[in-house]
């Protein structure tokens, strides 16, 4: 810890944000590596290969409708929208960081999905007969899921890092994700359809740990830009709503065909609906004259989707989903009101988007709800076949529900350990003074990494003419050393 | 009526917009009630329950693709986008009411869908063997439809009510909707795939009746904010386009599998395309130098989707759809130009978003088109089986097309009666001086229910510095009692 | 050519932008024509007709899931979003042309799809037994595709034409498109799933040719509005992201059921991901201090989707897709940096949105990639049946892959010839001084065709009051003949 603190000190030298060499270099090298690795490892699976026509005959498949594409593609596209528009626009709320929010989100997601196809492929879908990874639409969804963890982490450090740092964060984040996911889903055999543990808990604590290592003591110097303006809040609502609407697709995208996908969608739909009401209620309750705070509406309304992730495919029951959403709206909003300021002041964790309230805490709740729901499963409720089917109690995973509950809890712990350990490790790497990040007083400003258009629009000719004159006058004023023109 | 007028007077006392107690209380109480009622009544249906695996065997279903989820889920997601992004952003056009437009739309939709699952469930899908409502993806779509009626009503009173009033409006709106829907669809056995009558006519007149009761004589005091700014109009176009694009899904979401959904989508696609051209034409024709008005483009282009709702699943024929769209674009745009001002001045109906032109009138047209198309149906066009199939002329609904046409018209009347009666009743309740609505001079302002960010962004350092100085100067000016600095 | 130049001169007379007669007239006449032609020619196909219930029995189809609606509708909706929101919002980047960008895009797309259904219907799906065109969901997708060519062309002349000109451009554009498409796909029998040649090459050069004919020598007088502001760039990102996300649906929408759609989606997904990284890299490399330029991110990130269009359904292999995307990101971004200014200065082609870099060049690359991939196809990779299946080597199109490669290249040439020839022809028509376009100094301004809201919002009471005072003062100043108030 002392080591970390001293490291924090030593890196506080004048900042150079010129990334003209490092940033293109990282992009080119990594993309080239992707091409080589894809060339060596990645091929189409039997449902996306031209041999499908023969495969169908072999397996006696009578209809193209049985191709997994038709079961998963609509959900895939919804998830895709969540990753790029949802996460991207959710972070546009800062008044002068919208380009970076939506642009760098775009960049790291586009890189991350490629690396995820490789990492997840090695762990999950390596075909041992020819040593190739076979990809199909489910791989694409999983890659999107994987990258979501890194985008969540971006939320904690939004405005404080350079794009090069984000690329590094994503490289390690995807790697760590693939390993913890393999341990949780394949070794521990926990179920986690919507990724409460695997995605949200991991992504949340990964980002918070990095933010803790990268603590900026003088961040209040950027206070001026650390807030929203009217229209940036409306932009952020685009992100919120697309996340909220498509969350049922997120939680059901890779569950079992048939009842699995159907039930996961219903549970998520209900949980999210419930969260909205309690978020509004708490937000209003803790403000003078009952005004609602946009920050809460943009974020906490989504907590129900996170928290129902693990249990969405179980028989959580409609009222169970409502209860989960009810609690999460309250906890998440209270988190924004009390916990985030506390964490910043006392724990030195600066969490720009409040991912602790939106992802980390609800993710943990989701893991716990999942464990309890699994432990409480019974043949009466699920049916004999349904129970086996839902939990994959087959082969050497022939467990009782109670035991499964324990393993679910174990999975949650693995996610937290990987997140915090990995986050501190990656944070230390990002602390190196070579990545071109901005100084504390220049945070939350697009100016340093983007060509920003210079003038606001002129509204009608008269105003425009005068604006022009005023700007000239102002410039004069500045040039005459801030003295007012004499009269 | 005199009673109403005197009621209007008596409620004009100083307004208190503090909803810190009432608003959270309503949210918590209603959400808690939902949890209890869901616990008692709502369960998964056989296609979303884990018993599906057994059910399939029983019914000899060979493929998971037969699960209703795959027939309806893509359409459901489109409808979901229309409800939350479409309706929400369509109403962001006001310069300072975007938070409330998109935020309160979010709130009441999230509440409404829960209450709708219960209300519609009791009427439509109560399983009498165990007294439970069984829900699946079609229930979710119907809940979204139900809440659309209330969101339409919100359009008439946008900017003039408190969130507590909106919650009350939604509670009653959903209840009334479920009853009129049951009467129209199940008792009268009218067909109404896209809800021209059930959703749009009802929602439109429900909102207009409420607005009539809540008439604000001094609304011109809020004139300053009763208009758009450049970017708020662009935001509204997001709403318009998502409504327009996904309307084919709206009208086809719950029609028959196969040709029913297919035909409804085609008809709606065509009708909407036609509406766009006539809307542009009329808008240009009635403005000096042929300029187009954004209000018309944002709203009237959608009228064709409303008006084709009932007949979308019938053999309306592609050219029939074009004709419907052609007429509605004209009527709706003329409505904005002539009818809305007339209604405000003469009938004392203040209709913020012009829902009379977008929903009420086209809805009535849609009902009439539906009745005519049904009455004109023949075995030659539909085929013997097709006719029975399309109109469900089975059991004790074995009717001739002409008779069906009559019943369709009856359905339209029911919708109007429920809407106006219910609207006046709910309006009277909302007139009570306990709901925290704003005074006439503070309408269309987010300030009273939202924490609004204080300053506009600064654009570049020089300007920023000077803006800062100017604001200071301005403040001085204000403080020095509006006297100009002496020279 | 000299003729064109003199034509350019002769039309430079004072401009009249009053389109109050011409614009409504065009809309009404053309929409009426559509209704009549649809009445004569267009009917539902067997999958959207009520006879489907009988058709199913006849063909022994056991499940409604076999209706083409379920294979194509989700992709159709994604394509629909690309056409209306994607293209529309991509063009909102100009500070004062967002209404026209999104509004006229809406108008011409809505007209174009109707005309496309007719034109493509006559060429592709005319039922010779009854002389009717039978439409289904695939027709709707094709109509959307067809109109995309015209929307691309709009990008080149954005800000410089009147809506009447756009309607004319669309009428001819759709006509030309349908003919070249018929030649390329049916006569030459080239494959072009995602339309690299048919849509993007054609649309790109069509627009550029028109822009060349309509060259405006004094366009720098509109320089003031020929740029973005902060929020307009964020709006444009909405367009970019929806295009980027849904491009896999675009390229897979009309490919073969099963593996064809599956593979096309995967290839596009990968190519686009790769493009993002190289776009960021090149953009950063060519700017001082490595800043990224929003114009490149908004546009060049999409080039990979264009360039993989033709080959998306082939066995391009995942790494092949990455390579295509890699190259296109570089080429397209370099195009924005070097080629666009060169074309404007030397070739007198003014390309507002840079469609040469986003559509024309990547389209040509896509055609070439398609030709090479087709020529390199082998039974080893595709399987015997797969090869026949993928390239439709049946009937009198029983070709070897090498020969097919040659035909693919021929298809590309046809697209270019039609685009340039058609573009010059249509450009000459649009050059006539009757269409109500604006003068050079009034380009890129919504003011001339739209009712634009007058004032920017006021942010809080003090500012508002003072703004009001300042506007008054300014107006005084203007009225007093721009003399500063005496002191």
C-alpha cells in the first residue's frame, strides 16, 4: 500500500498528452496481431460454414429455422446496441466529454470484441480435432458480453485517462474476464446467464480498483467541467433507455432455447420496471422540495437489470423479479447520494459514473439472489426434467440445488477476487508516466484528444452579427490584458 | 358543466409544487401493491415455464422454434423502443421540458406495464383451474400497448401536470383501457390489431378530455417556454423516426403467426411512406415561401401508422394502404394548422403535442377504415379458410363480413365513450388541489420537478473567460438595480 | 464538357427559394401516381396473403416459422433503422442543417421505397400469370436497399440543393438503380449480398457526378456554416453507431437462409471492428499532438462494412474480413485528409459528407475483393454442394469460380458506368433554374426551407433577463446603423 502511495507521488510530473506516436502504434500493432491470430486460429462453425447444407442432411435437420442464427440474432443485435449506443451514450452526460465518452467507448469495444473472440475461443470453443476456434452468432454475443466488463470499468475512470490507457485496460480486462469466466462457468459450473457476477461484479470492481490506484488528489481543479449541461443529460438518456429496453435481450441472449430465453426476458422486464419506481421515489425523497435528480434516473433505473442477471433464467417468479428490482432501485440511488461521496473522500476512489452503484453492488446482489434462488430450487417448481435442464445437472455436475447454491456463491467470490487483484495490477501499469494522460486540472475535457469545433452556432442573422462583434470585442479585451475598453 | 367551471375557479389558489412526500409515497405504495398482487396472481405461462420441456413432448412439438418467443420477441423489442424512446423523445421538443418528457414518460410507462399485466391478465388470460394469470411474451406486448394509451394522453397535458398526477392518470387509464379493450375485442369481437380504436382513439380522447377539465386560462403566461429550440427539435426527431420505423412491428406484433404478421407489416410500411409525402406537401403549402414546419414533420408523418392499425391485418391491399396514408397526412397536418388553435381558443382544449391530430382523428379514421374493409371482405379475396382465419369467424362468432363491419363500428363508439367519460372523471380527480402541479406561469419548465444543471457549457478558453466576466457583469447590472454601468 | 461549363455559367442568376407551389405539387403528383400504379400492379405474395393457410397445406409446410417473415423481418427492421436514423443522423453534423439532413432524408427515403417497389418489382418479381408484382418482406428490404443509393448521393450535395431537386434525384436514382441492379444480378449473375457494387459504388459515383455538374464556384461564402458544433457532432454519432451496429444485418438481410445469413453477419461484424482501430490510428497520426478528428470517426469507421458487402456471404474467412476492414479504415481516413480537399480544388467536385471516402472507394474495393474471393473459391473450402449453393451455379449459370470472378468484375464496371453516366444526366436536369435551390452564400442553412425556432433557450432567470436586455441592445445597435452607442 505504502508502495502504491509512493508510486502515486512519483508519477506526478508535468503531463504530456501528445499521443501521436503511441496511440497509432498501439492501434496498428494490436490490430495486426489480431489478423495474424485470427488467421491461425479462427474459423466458421458448422452453422455459418458453407458445409451447413451437408451438415443439415447428416443431422436430419429439416429446416433452416433450426440454425442458431435465428434463435440468437435478434438478441445479439439488441446486445450490440447496448454495447455501442447504450454504454457510449450513457457516459455522454459530462458537458465537454461526449466525444470521448462515445468515441473511446466505440474504440475499445471494437478492439475488445476481437480479442474476446480469441480469448473466449481458446477457453470455450477450441476444436481439438484441428486446433481451431469455431465461431458463430453465440460467440459474437459472448464477445460483446466480455467487452461490457471493460466498458463498465471505463465508467469509473471516465475523463481521467488517455485512449492508450484504455486500450491497455481493455487488453488486460478481456484477458482476465475470459479466465474468471472459464473458472466460474466451466470449472465451478455456476450459472450466470446475464452476467451479474461474471460481467457486472467483475467489471465494477475492476474499474474501481484501477480508479483507486490512479487516484487524483487535485481532481477538484477540474470541477468546472465535472457536471452536465441540459442537452448532455438528454443525450445520456438515449444511453439509459437503450440499455433499459434491451436488457431483457441481454439477460436472455445466451440462455437455453425455448423457455430459458422466454423466462429470462420476462424476469428482466419486470425487475427493471420495478426499479424505475423506487429510483424516482428515493431520488425525490432526498432532495429539497422533492425534485428528481437526472443522475439517478440515468443510472439507478438500470440496477434491476444487473441484479436479476444471474437468476433471470431460474424460476425466480414474476413477483420475485419485482422484489429484486424494488430493492435495487433503493440501494443504488442511496449509493449515489451517500456512498459515492464517501468513497471519494474517505476511500480515495473516484468513480465518475458511479459504477459502484450501477454495476458493482447490484452485481453482488445479483450473485446472492442467484445463489439463493438456486439453493431453493425444487422438483415441485421446476419439474424433474426442468430442474436438470435449467441447471445442467448432468454428467459429473449431478448436484443437488443446495450444493449448486454454494457453488454460485463461490463463483461470486472468484469474480470479486479477479476484479480487485487484476484491477490493482492493471492500475499500476497504467500509473506509468508513458501513456499520455491529462493533468488533474484538465480532466473531463475533450480538448486534449479531439479536434473540437470552435464556435457555437449563431442563431439568427442579427444575433450572429452581434455575436461576432462581441467576440471581437472580447478578444480585444483579452489582448489588452483584460482591461476594459476606456471610455 | 357549470359544476366543472366552478371547480376550475375554486382550484386557482397559490400552487405548491413540493412533492417530496406525495410522490415517493405514491411510488412506494403502488410498487408494493404490485409486488403483492403479482405474488398472488401472476405466474409464467407454459412456454416460459421450466415445464416447457415436458409440454413440448406432450404436444408433439419438435422444435423450440415453435415457442411463441421466437414469433413475437423481435416485434416486442421494437414496440418497447416505441414506448420508451419513441414516445419519450417525441415529446422532448419543448425547449425546457425534455427531462420531464423523457423522464416522466419512463416513469409512468414502467408503472403502467405492471398494472396492465394484472388488469389485462384478469380479463384475458386468467387460468380458471388455479386462479392465476399466466404471462408470456404476448402479455408483455399487450402491456406495452396498454400503456401507450396513457402516454398518448400525456401528450395533451405535457408541461402542465405533476408526476403525481401522471401516476394517477396512468392508474385509471390502464384500468379503463383494460375494460374497453375487453368489451371491444372479446364481447363485441371487433378486430383491432394495431389498436386504432383501442389504443389511439381511446388514448387521444382520454387525454383531451382531461386537458379540457384541467383548462388553464392563463397559459399564455408560459408562452416563453412553449416552443422549441434547434436541438430540442432534433431530439424530437429521434422519437419520430423510431416510432415511424417500428410502427410496422407495432401493428403486426400480436396478429396471427404467418401471413397475418407479414401482411400487417407491409400495410403499415406503405401507409407510413405515403403519409410522409402528403405531410411535407401540406406543411409547405400553408407556409410563406413554402417552408416546412418541424411540428408537422415530427407528428403528422406518423398518422398513417395510426390509421392503418385496425385494417393492417385485413386484405387492405397495398394501394389501399397508400390511400389511407395519403389522406391522413393531409388531415393531420391541416389539423395542426387550423384545428389545434381553434380547439384552444373556442373549445378550451389545450393540446400541447397535438394528439388530436396525431392519435385521435387518425384513430377514428382507422376505426372507420377497419369497419369498411371488414364489411367489404369476401371469399374471393380472402379464400374460404383465409376469411375465417382472419376474422376468427368461429364458434358463436360465425358472422358475415357485413355484420362484422357493423360490430367494428360499434367498437369504435365504445372506445370514444370510455375515453371521454373516463377522461372527464379522471380530470375531475386531477383537479383536486393536492397533486403539486405548477401555476399557469410556470408550465413547460423542468425547473420545478428536476435538478437542472445551471450553466451552459463554455466553448473555448477565451470565450469561457469572457463569458465568466460577462456573467459577473450582468449580475452586477442586476444588482445595481438594472442601471447600466456609468461611463 | 464545355457545354457543361457554359451551362454552369448561365444558371448563375439570382436565386428564388420559394418552393411553395413546386414542392407540394411534386409531392402530390408523385404520391398520386404511386397510388395508381400500386393499384394496377402490386399485390401481396403468397406468404403475406390470406391464402397462406391453404398454400401451406399445398406445399406441406408444417410450421408458420417457415414463413419468410421470420427469417428476414428482424434484419429488415435493422436495415430500416439504418436508412432512416443511420443515414439521417449521420448527416446532422452540420451546425445549421440538421433539420434538412434528417428531414429530407426522411422525405426522399419514404418516396423512394415506393418507387423502388415498383421498379424492382417489374424487373425481379413480376408474376407473368396475372401481370402483378407480388411483394413480401424481402421486397421491403430491397426497396430500402435501393433507396440507400439515393441517400448516399444526397451526402455529396448536402446543403446545396432544394427538396424538389432531391425528389428528382430520387426518381431517377431509383430508376437507374433498378436497371443496373437487374443487369448486374440477373443478367451478369454477379453476387452482391451487401451491395458494395450495386448500392455503394453506384450511389457514391452517382452523387459525385451530380455534385460535379452542380459545382458551386463561390461555396466558400457559406464557409461560416460549413462545419459542426459540439452537439451536432454528437447527433451525428447516433447515425454512425446505428449504421455501424446494424451493418451485419444490412449485409446479411437478403442472403440465403441458414449459413448464408449467419456467415455474412460474422464477416461484417469483424470487418467493421477492424476498421475502427485503423481509422483512429490514421486520424491521430495526421493531426498535431495526435488529436482525433470527429469527421473520420463518424465516417471512416463504416468503410469496412461497405467493402465487405459483396464478399460477406462468401468464405472470406474471419481473418480475411479483418484484413479488408484494416485496409479500408486506412484508405478511407487518408481520403478525408488528402483526397477530398484535392477533389474540391482540382476536380471541382464538392463532396459535403465525403461519400467518396465512405461509399465510392470502399465500394470499389468491395467489388474487387468480391471478384477475387469468388475467383479463388474451391470445392475444398466450400464443399461441392456449398459451392453451388453459395454462387447459384445452377441452370445456365453453371460456371467455374474463375469465370465467376470475371463476371463479378464486370458487374463492378456496370455499376460505375451507370453511376457516372446517370449522374451527369441527372445533374444537368437539376442544373435547370426552376428547382428553387439556394445561392452559394446561403448553403448549409436550414433557414430557407424550414421554419427555424428563433431563440436559444435561456438558462436561468438572471441570464435570461440579461440576454433579453442584450438582444434589445443589439437590435438597437443594428437599427442605429451599426454605430456603437455613444458614451
